[in-house]
């Protein structure tokens, strides 16, 4: 599994408020979409003042990350940026393989 870092941003406070209502229900109902075959949310942090947030997920590939976020993107009309990341050990291994 690979690690992914994601950021989201809502275009307005109204979108943030509307989506938070549905997100609260999602969390209250067990957040089942946070952990399914090939995908797991590890951390999620919210900045309600600015209508933004970040997450770190573990996933087989980017399609699993999209599967998780697509309903929120559609509902809240938010922008999402996702990047695949490396752990410390993966970074050192890549350095040794390529630049040493």
C-alpha cells in the first residue's frame, strides 16, 4: 500500500457548512468509507475557518482515494489535490538507489 496526502478546499463557507452537516452524519454512522479493501484514512484534519482540510490515507492506488472522496467532491463542489508520498525509510531507500 502507498501513502497519499490530500488537501481539500471549499469555494465558500456555505459549501463548508452544507458539507459538514453530511460529514457529521457520516462520522456518526461509523465512517465506513474510511476503511475498505485497498484504502484506509489514517489522519484527517479540518480548518473550518478557511473551508479547508488535509488527510493522509493508505491506499493501493489513486483510484481508491478518488472512490473515497468522490461523494464529498460532488456534494460540496470542493477542489481536492492528492499526492503520493514516501515514508522516511522509502525516501532513504530511493536516495540510496538513485543518488548514491
